[in-house]
């Protein structure tokens, strides 16, 4: 399971969560869907304004394809205005926890992708058999409705007695059930509109969709091994030569809804360091008595400034013709002891869009996280029409 998928399973119970184990029970307010968040991870990632801005730049280069009706995968081809697909996962079914389910989630860029307001799940097998949902009449709070011309069920999404969304569940064809969950700020009408607009997704392209929308995939160990390396620019510091490279995901722009990020990597005197910068996480590089900081910036950024307790340095900006629409930057900080760093951008207003304060992130030095591990051999680079920004 990828890091992105593990993190998506650490959602608040008050939001339409991923399809894990769902317990169906009757309560005073009707049916209650309670999800267990028991998959813990030592790493927590919160999608804030800085990451959302980067994600917004990585929209689909191609439309979402349509498969045939035998596909077990169904997705929202016409989500509410401003919403776009942000994840595609295989999970246990939401009721029994033993059937195969395929989930896609959608967000409008204003919230946390890990707590997406809209989810569409297809379930292979009879998910209602043996549950109160199969009763006739259905439990209180559950309403029989027509969905796509078929018999279906409509019921509220609740947490601690508060209703925060609408769920629709129906059997699309024998043996395949579909669940649409629309949480606030979406409405019941939004849930119905999404359900009516669903289309099957080509089964042979499901893996491509999963890869393309996994914005956290580059954080997986070894995940950048097959990225294309593009040389962006070079410089010298105290006799040492550095070069900055962009790492571009394979087949970038060819996959449906491609939201993957690129990364920045520094090479000093022909040694490429394993520390790379992806998304909003700059990377410290320590070599000899020199310290560098590398990262990504919005394409609108005109300058990047790195401040520590003892210095203020203007970073050098570069861009690559191929890959996500971002800029890459490197700042040479000289010899540093243990300091926090703050990265800011101009024009004003960009500070919160890519990376603001490195909250608690410390520079090289004893007791401050330590210097970067040793370097590795430089892989072949590919000419990609780099241009110096500014």
C-alpha cells in the first residue's frame, strides 16, 4: 500500500472517509455508518493552502476515459462545479469489510484532499445482504428512492448525532453496487446529480488512474528511481560546483487526471544527494562546510528568500519545459549551525501557497536532525530545454 493510500485512511470520522470497516447500526436518528480508523502511521501529512496551490497546477492533461458497462470501476465524469478527482483506491467494502471495493474521491481545492467531500465507491458483491439495509421496509431514516432508474436507498451521513451529508446506494447491475457519499458543503441534490452522471471507467486503465492521482506517490522510498532527470542550471560556491536537477515522473501528462508532483535534486561536485524536495517540503543538503536548501515554487513566484537566525539569502529560480507547472529553487547558505529556516516568496500572497515556515525544521548540525547522508553517483541527465527563471 502506498504512503498516499495509508494517509488517506487516517481521516476524521466526521467526514466521508475511505471505505474501511463500516458498522451498520440503528440509532435514534436513523442508520449510522461508523468507520474505524485503525491504520496508524508515524507520518502525518496535512494538505494546507501551500499544497493545494501546487495541486491545482497539476490538473488533468487528458479527459477521464469511459469504459464499458462490464467494468467494476465507476467514476464521476461530471462532479460538482470546481471538483476534481483526487484519489483512486482499492479498499474493503464499507459494510461487511470482506468484499472488494473501488473508491474515487473528489475535492474542490478548498479543503483537505484526505477529507474529500465527495466519494464514489463500487462494490463487487451483495453489500446489503444480511444487514438492516435489506429489510422491507428499510430502517428509520433510510428512504427507498430511484437512482439511475433502479431501486436504491438514500440515508443521511451522521457523526455524533449530527447529519453532515447524504449517501445513495443502489445495485447498478447484478453483483455490482455503487455508493455515492456527498458531505458538506455538498447537498443531497449534488449526490443525486453525481449518481446520475456516473460512467464506467476502463478496467485496463484503472492502475494508470491510481498512479496519476497519487500526489503523495513521490514520497514513497524509491519512488523516484524511474523519474526522468532534467538538468536546470549550475553554479559555484567556494570552488565547489553545484547543479540543480528536476525529477519528472514517467509518462507525466499522459495519464488520466495526472496530479503527480516533480522533485528537485542537488548535485555538488558530481555527487547527487539522495535528499530531494517534493511538494512543499524543502530539503537540506550539507556537504563539507557548505549548506544548501532546495525546493519548489509556484510558477507565479518572482523571487524566493530563505531566512535563518543569522542570514537572509535570495535563492536562484529555474524552470523546466516538461513536467508540472512549477519552478525549482536552490539557496546556498554557506556554513550554518543549528537554525530554523523560513522560506518566503514574492509577490506577497504566495507565502502560503507553496511553503511558508518550515515549522520546526532544523538545519544541519549536531542535535538538529543531522546533515544529509552521503551522496550517490550522478545518473545520466536528459536535455529538457531548461530555462533560468526570475
